[in-house]
């Protein structure tokens, strides 16, 4: 499951734009289930958000990843 701040994109096999975007929000249905992700795509104007099906996306970089020195 993705979380806010993750960098995502569509898989290369998908016939669509492969430019990545940031997960900026998670939309829940009325029963508390995850419904879709709000994504700011890099090739869109700031503030133009898409509601995306997270099952159709792949992770490029996770905010959970951290470096230890």
C-alpha cells in the first residue's frame, strides 16, 4: 500500500504516460476503506490532482526508505 509522499508511476507495460507523480492524499469511501490515491503528476500544473487506482500503479521511491549513517 502506498502512503502520502511516495513517488509512483504507471508500469512500463501500461499504454499511458510513464512520468512519475507524488501521492499527495488518500481518499476513503464512507466505510473507511481506501478508495483511491490523489496524485500530483509531474507533467500537470500544480494543484491539478488525479484520483488514481493504486492497484494500477508501481512504486518508484517510498518515503519509508531512509538512510542510516
